[in-house]
């Protein structure tokens, strides 16, 4: 770079003000270096406390006579060297005026022209106040300047750049007899619509003060109000206790006076029969106050009152003003009156409620005269409608979201149509030290504290949704550009808009600044509608763009003694806010301290999410202080307790096993104990343990003479029978590792495996020698008997250890060529020791050995019984059990073979335990097994060959029934569910399965590249040199530590922006009784049109519409295949795996296409005309889909209203559940409308009238 030499000193030129000063020289060709750029560079690499405050450029560093640096000769820095915002007085009248406003708002003695608003403690609500104060002083400026360049000088320079919207006047005169369209500049209505609206207002035209459109978030709130099945997610309440009835009357009278002062509190919403909803301001609106007779013996009065008016089932009629009411009851047990104040979010937000409380207070203190003139809500509606153009909003959000085709759905939560029921809420305080450090970092970086919390929430959402690029809703104050008086106006100003945060490789410090910049840019569009923003993204409706929200609020005002006196004798008992988002974080900025509240469905655990937020906040501040250049993805969110649970408690599988023992050593010990017991039978042939041991020993000694040594590989290509078992044991006893070659394999595959494994010798039989024609190594025919004279004693091989090779098993490779997995004796001995603990000697006493040696299920079937005293019956395959007499206690197979066995009635009476592995297990198969047989238990086992046969298991006893998971790890085995940065994912979040422990194989034979890629250092183990295997499988932890298998990582596809696990769809489809096997592909037969196609074989005839509706009941719509192809059998590769490339493209019979079919009947035809008009399409067929044609939630509300106008009753929810024209038409008239009860408020007696 430009810097040649650098020295840093800690100087104290002013007593008590020690600071770091940097001195530097530059290379000859460089003249002057900008010190701001040096500071910025260091800020990205060092914690803030290590960044120098001043930078002094020198021609040369001063040296002592002997050439050492002369520190004493380094000069004190002058003003030009210092970037710490050294005081420089404001210049010019604009700067002086703004400085005065800052001093007042920030409570500071003096403000310099280079001072930074956020470093001095400013935040968004203070910014609103400041803009209003500037406006009053005749200084207009764009609030975004303040966030983008937050210095006094920059803001002053921007004065005059902002032009406020001219709010058109309300043209409805007092006493007019008819309101006409010309009188309503903020509503687009014809005369018929106006007359309809006026007819809804008590007192008619004389009581109508104004009519105008809804603000952006009001539209969304109204939609959720209409969509709620019962209750209302946006009806809020506060419970009060009053010492006496007079205090209740004082409160209600004050509230009525405030209602009379503010337009928005005298407003109702009308939508029926209109193209778009409007709000109507009444001139007079009486506050409803209702006495409720309650029985004190029936329980707590406050609880009874709450239950009666609980917003989970109670609805307020929002067509009537005011959208608030009081209900009260006497509470004699507590010598008080209890009241509930209900108020609708359509007319308030947090800032409004604070202003409302202040005004109630003023009336109760008799100080109403000091209240400023009220600000009409129409000013804000005008700003929202006439300010930034729709085109500008669209351009901004297209730029932010245009390339985003995947929603952010933490924990898979995607129901943003919720009514707030079932939501759990937990509040947590941020301790004083952390709060102080948060503010210190925000000031050092010149950003708002809100930016830090937004980044924290983004990180939490990224971790719980498995994404590095996240979007969530942020609640904007809405008053930045709300026009004159916006800081004190009542009404619904806030707005929810998407914020996108990229968490990938971004450094922490840069991430904070980028988040601040994004939030700043969003301010200019705070009046855009969420529906517009969503349409600008690549996520198609009705899928939500996000399902999590952050609401950052300022609640720092302190209450004066005088104010407290106003509320004497009145206590707030409780209150509640609800949300339609399934995951919400509310952050309360209290001026110095912070607290936050998490709201989420109870099953997600709000306390747990609080823990993530707290952990992420602590981590972010620590990284900003110490390593601001570290990548954001390193920021942890898991609290120590959950991390411990996932990594340690769920993996507490430690168990003793003989560390130095070998597989054949275990067999030899057993042979000594039970020499005469039956070991192996095949047809009529039998061998006892003693005979089997002796035969294997003779062959082993012979193999030693053929050069077999520890770690030599010996291939075995034989028919199934006694020779096979003798051969396996002989190879192990000779010190070699066996390499199975299934004679059923194609010749070219056997040739490849021989060439790749380069065995010392090959064991074969006369029937298989022909398959080994090209073998370059000795081939030994097991029928020759050449070793009959060898010793029958166990070979003693001193150099053989448990770390030598036991076998090499070939599994399919992604390149099409199989790869050999090298398993050592210690891996297998641990596995067998676990098997003996989990399956007793009686269970293993008569085990069926039916699996090909090329599948590692065979390791269990052969060696678990032979090392515990049991016998094995060798058969060609499991279906042989249908024929002849077989005395079996345990079968170990795959689900498809078990199904075939049950269908043929071949499962014998004596079978006690069935093990299945290798395929997804269906509930129906488990139920059939227990219904049709006397089997006592079924075990589902999971594990890749690379971690020695089985790595996890679940045992299902007859009385337990089906378990929809793969259980827990086997002995000395650890499962880690990790994200793409190899960090543990939170509980319940899908992650890739990594397996550590005693079963991890040595690696792949001759594939060092692939071994290095899949067998990694285990960062979670205390054992030196511990490794873990990357399975490529996906799973998630269930709360009890069992693991749910979710398919292959490489089976992930993206359709309509959703990441989809094909394995999950396959598993669901395969559970249908008529389906035998199922495969799902994402095909793109037409470029740009990627679709899910299901292939299936059937056990009975089934119509594809039946399968489609079955899946529609089990999966979200985006996971339901569009085409279904019936095959007689699935195409397989030579090694028996599915050949995906051979699956055919679907023909027309596979689709139930949305081919155009004209609407039928009067209802469909009327409806089609409405759709065409609203969706701006030429024609609509009866199978067309509302959202595929461009519909969204607000259009849905508009459609339902248009339908009502045409006399068609329907519920907005029908549209979401059954969005085709024919289904919506069929539902017309079937829906019971939710009738909003009339407000029947009995008048109080005259002296008690409020």
C-alpha cells in the first residue's frame, strides 16, 4: 500500500485525555494520504479501542544518533491530524439553528458542526421530533440525509432539498346535504359509492366530516381482520383497576374528550360493496361504556371480564366509530372496579398510544388548554398517497428484492394468516453492562442502536431457517415523512416493510454499516405497501416473502410527579398485543436500557428464541469490540445449554468395548466357549463353532503362505453357502481385509472393483471362476481343498492390531464408479459390542443371513450372532423363507423385502425381532407386521457404510407402535447436525448429518481427494485425531433427542423459490397404500419451467388425482408434484440403485393440466368476469388459479367485496385454501358470514352517564 513506515504512541497532551496517535511515512511516489481512509481501514481490522484518534504524516521518522527511533521527537498532533470529532463551531444561521435544536433534543451543552447525531445518542423517534422542530423553524430537509450523513454540517447543507406534499383541503362543508365526488380529493369514489358509505353512518350526511383512503398498513390490518376465523389479531386491550367509581368516570370522560379532539378516533372503515375500502370520519362519535354484571363467586372478576372480551374470540365492529370501548364490572372482593379498554390497531400505534395517554392525563389534571391543536390523520394519508410515486417504490423494492426467489421461513413457519392464538410471549431485560456496550458500539460506528438489533435478528433468523441471505419485516415509525405535526399526531402511522440482510462472507463491522444503510434507504419508502414490495420480489403469491418481524420501539419517557397524580387510584392490571406473524421480536429502547419480547407459537418456545437473541447480541458486541473483521457467519446464536444438549447430552453414548480386539478374535473366544454349538447352516449342511473355526484356520494359514499380511486385501467372489462364511473368517484370521464381489454383478463392474482394490489373492469357486478371467492376481478355488493339511490352530499374528483393515465394501459413487470404504477391526468390534448389548443372545440365537456381502447389513447378520453364540442360516435371499422349514428368531432386511415377505405369508412363527434399514419405513408396514405376525419388536436402523453398518437405531415394541424417526446414536457414536459453516443448527432446524465416534471408517481406498472431502476433523471431540463423516443426509433433532431423517442434501431442489427436499415428498407418497415405490424429480423439460414429477410403481390401481389430493392433504402446495408417471418398475443401475437418468419425461396423461375450460353456470361466469377485471387478464378458465394469475392478499379482499356486491357470499380464506375458479364458485353461499354484533351499549343512569 501507500504506507512505508508506521509508529503508534499513546499520548497525553491534555492531562487526563490519553489517546492513540499514529505517525507514518509514505512511499516516494505518494504525496498525501487521506487520514479518514486510514481510519476506515483500521476500523475494519481492529476493535474500536485500538484505532488511533489522530494520524500524523511525516517526511521521515526521527532517529537517535545510533539509528533507533526517537519517540520523544515525534510531534504532538495538530487539528488536521485529529478525526475524533474535534469541536468546530457551527457556521451560518442554518447550522446555528439546527445546533440549537440538537442541544435541546439531545440535552447537550454544545454541538459542533462535525458532530454525529447517532454518536450523540440520537435515534429514529428523536429524528421525527427534530424534523418537526426544523419544520417549525422554516427549515425543511429530507430525513434520509440525517441517516445517511448524520453530521450537523451535512444536514444543514441539505436544508431546502425537501418539498412537503401539499395536503388538499377537506371540501365537505358543515351542514351540506349531499357529499359529491368533487368534495373528496383523497378518495376515488362515484356518487353511488358515496351514498352507500353515508348510509352506514348514524346521523347520515350531517355526521360525516371526511372520507379518504386507507394508509398502507391499515389495508393489511383490515385484511387480517376480515380473514380471521374468530376473534381479531389486531384488537388490543388494557385492563385497569379503579379504586372507586369516580376514578372510572374521570378516565372515561377524559377518553371521550380525546376522542372528540381527534379525527382518527372518530373513524370507522367501510368496505362492503366498494372497490377499495375507505375510512369515514364522523363528526360525533360516542365512546361505548358498558357495565357488565359479574358474579364474584364465579372467580376473579378481572379474569372473568377478560374472558368475556378476549380478542381471541371477541370482535369489535370496525365499521363503527370510535374503534374503542370500555366495559367494566364491580370487584367487591378487591374493593375496586375493574375495566377493560378495547382499542383497534387500525387507529393507533405505539407513538399514538403514548400521546393518547398524555392527553387523557391532561384532561384528568384539568389542563386540556395546554394541548396543541390536533393534527388530522388525512395529512398522513395525503403524504402516503401523494408523496413518493408508486413507480419509485417499485424501482426501489425491485432493486432490493428482484433477484430473491426464496422466502425466509424460520423453523418452516409460513402461516402469516394467523389470528395470534396459540402465541407464547416472553420478555427479557438486557443487562446494564451489555446495554452500555451496545450504545457505545452504535456511537462508534455512527449508526442507530436499532441497526445492531436488526443484524442480531437477521443472524438468528439465518440460523433457524438455514440461510445466509434473509428477509424479515421491520416496523417503520411512518412519521419521518408524515408531514407537519407528525411527531404528535394520533393514528396508525407505522408500516411493515421487508428488510434484506446478507450474512454470507460479510465482516461483522461492515455488516452493521450495511444494515444501517439498508434501513436508511427504506425510510424513503416508509409509505409503500407490503403487497407492492412482495410483488417486486421473485417469491410468488400466496407464499409469504417472510414470516418473522422486528418491531423496534422507543419507550424511554419518564413520568413526572404531576403526571403520576393524574393516575392516582388507577392501576394498569394487564395488557396484550398480538401478531399475525408466527415469529416476532419487539425491542424496547428505554433510553439507556433495552428489553426485548419474543412472540412465537408455544411449540417453538419463546424462551428459547430469547436465548438465541441474547447470545447473538452478546456475540455481536464482543466481535465488534475484538474482531470486527471476522465474518458474520461466525456469530453464534446457541446458548451454552442448548449447544451442550445438542453436542454432548444427545451424544452421551459412551460404552466400554475391547479396544484391542479383532472381529475374528471375538469369534475365536466364542468358539472356545461353545465349540459344539451350531454356528452356521445352509440347506442340509451344518458346521459347529469348533468345525467352522478349524476350517477357517486351515485356509487362513494357507493364505498367509500366499503372502496375505495385515492390511492386505483379499477379494471373495463365491456363491452363498458355508464356503462363504469360512472364507470371510479365514481372510480375517490371516490378517487381511475381505473385499466382497457379488457374482450377480455385471462383469465390467467386477473387473473395475478387482482393478481398484488390487487384492493379494481372490477366493472363488468353480461356478464363479469364469467371472474373474481378467484377474492379474492368484485366484484360489475354495473347492480344491489344497489347505486340508494346514494347522487347525488359531493363527498368531503379533503385528495384527485392531487398527488394521477388516473389510472394504464398495458403495455407489457420484461419478458412476463405485468407491471402496475401508473399515477397520476396531470399527466393527465397537459395532458388534453394541449389537450384543442391544440384542440379547436369545434374539440372535437363530439369525437369518440373507443379505449380499456387498451390503454392510451382512456384517451384522454374519458376525453379531457368531460372536455371541448364536447360529446363522445362510440363504440366497430373504424371500426363501416362503419355502421349506426355517427356524429363525431374527431377520435383518430392507423394508421392501419385508413387505414382500408379509404379502407372501413367509414370516415364520418363531421370529422375535425384525431389523430394517436402507430405505424409508412406512407406518402401514409396521402396523401390518404387528397385525399379521407375532413379532415382538421391529428395529429401524440407519447408517452409511462409512460409519460401519448402523449408526443410529430405534426399537419399536408391539405396544409402542410406529416411530417416525431414525432414533438415537448407537454406542460410542456422535451425531452432529450442522449448517454449511459446520456449526450446530438449533434444535428442530434441518442440518446435514455428520457422524463421529468409533464407527468412522479409515476412508476411501485410492481416493485421498474424496476422503479429505468427506472425512473431516471432528471439532467437537476431545479425542486427539478424532474425525467425523459428512453423510450428505439431512436430519433434524426432535426435542427428546431422536433424529428425524429428511432425505439427501443433494436431493434439494428449488421450485417457486422454495428449497424442497425431494426425499420428503417421496416418503409421503410412498406412505399411500396403493403406492409401492416412489421417486420425485424436479424436471425442466421446457426451459425455464421447472416442475416436480412423481414416478411410482403401484401395489393396486390408483388414479393420479387420488395421489395428488392425498399429497395436498399432507404437504404444502409448492411440494405437490404436477405430474404423476406410473411405471411397472423403477429403472436401476447395475448395482441395484435407482437410475434417475432413465426416468422418462411425463406425457400428457401424467398431468391434470389447467387446460382452458370455459366457466360453467351463472356463478362461475360472474366470478370469471370479476377475476378478469381485477387481475387484468383477458379470459379466466374454471381451473385457473387466483395466485398464479397474479392475485395477492389485498386483491383477495377486493375480490370478496366485489363478490358480495354481486350477491355472492364467500370467505376470503376459501381463496387461500382452494384458489381455482371452480372451487371458489362451489364455495359461494356455503360460508357462514361472521356477523359482527351490533354495539348494544345500555345508557348509564343520568348521574352515572359518562
